[in-house]
């Protein structure tokens, strides 16, 4: 193996995995600590972001194992048990993130279209119960990966891979539940919010500076959210689809090789997204320069302050105010 190949196949992935672990685990752990243990009141947006951070940590738990796999020159040294575990964690993290992403998008619509019910009449146990159901469903859908993961010897190396037999049921379930439905719900909900808000509060020359600034900010946040979702999330499932298509047709040519490589690279994008989500929470809440000057703990605590939700409870009929407060409190995960 020449030097250039070693750099591309070993050194760069190792550096990436180390950076993702060093950055992602402490930041997501800090979000969990601030919102889970230091938070005094468990508001809707705290609960969602807390669960999103936990889902990111589940995905990032794979990085030390993958680091060992790459360091051993792409040979699996951890045995069969960890092979099953890492496949399960991948499915659990991806499913949980997708379901929570749908929940956040639907929460936006609910806050906009039914602000009184969302702020006043909704039972306090509804959102925690919904999050628990989503985690349970993600665990059930990820369970088949415990069975499909196998440890095989390929060209003198041990590989932790999915079973060589193509499982149409598992593939269809993953594609629909993990990709198509979340994609439709996420994009549809955000577009509905944009259209409804634009009709309710159109930007005109007579708009107050505060309203114009808030509306412009909302448009930027929603556009940036959808852009990052398409950039970091879609490539992985597209490559998985192409790889499964090649396997079903028993074509082990250029399509299969490129799809397999694309799946591997796009999974690194998913790890990067999980590591940087807390940074996006902070920068979405405040200006970049002020976010850099402030401490991370105090920034997160101010980001999820309770003042805006109190104003929602006092004025539940102000639909757009409800939504704008929501965007100030929470920047959803991509």
C-alpha cells in the first residue's frame, strides 16, 4: 500500500473519527447535562432537544469502535458481540434521529396552527410519552440488525457486515420508515410553516423593524435547516438504496463499488452532523461573535430560557408570536 492510499484510507478517517469524538461527545453530553439535570422546568423544546442530543450520542458511541476498525487496516478486531452491537447502534441512532426530526417539524406546525392547545391545554405528559414511543419504535426497528450482522473473513481480513443475503423486508422498512416518511414530513411541515406565516404576517415596507428582523431570521433558519438536512442526511440513504439495488440484481460491478464507497463516506457526514449539532444550537440562538465570547454553558441555558414560553401562555391566541418564540428557543437538529 503506497503512501497516498494509506493517507486517504487510514490517516484521514482516523483523524476524522478522533475529531468527531473529541468535539461531539463533550458538546452533546453538555447539552444533556444542562437540559436534563440543570434544567428546572421540562418544557416541550427542552425535551425534544434533550432527546435529539441523546440520539446523537448513540451514533457517536460507534466512533471508538470504528476507530479501532480503521486502525487495524480495516479488519474487525472486536469479535462477534461488538459486531452485532455496532449495527444495532447505527440503526437505533438513525431511526431515533429521523423520528425526533419529524416530531420537531410537527411541533412547529402545531405551535403555529393550534397555539392555544399547544401552550395551555396539552397534557404535560404528552411530549415525554411521544418521545418514549419513538425510542421504543426505533429499538424495535433496529432489532433485526442484531440478527443480520455477521462476521466474515474477506481477503485475509475480518469484516463486520450485514448478511450477504438480501433482505427485501428490512430494506423496504428502512427506506420508508427511516428516510421517505421523515423526508416528506420534515419538508412538508417546514413548507407549511413558511407559507402560513408568510400569509399571516407578510413582509411589507410598513412592517416594524422587529417584525421584519424576526421574520427574516425565521426564513433563514428554516432554509438553513432544510439545506443541511438534504446535505447530511439524504446521501446516506440514497447510497444505501443504490447498494441494495445492485445486490438485488446480483451486480457486483461499478454501481455496487461506488454505492458501497458512497455509503461509507456519507456515514462520516452523519457523524459530523451529530458532532456539530450543539454548535448549531448555539449559533442559531445568538450572533456568532456573541456566541464565541459567551461561555457555552451560559449560552445553552439562555438559548432554552423559559421567558418566551411564559409569554405564549399569557397570550395563547397570538399564533405567529408562538412560532417566533419557538424559533428563538430551539434550532432543530438536521
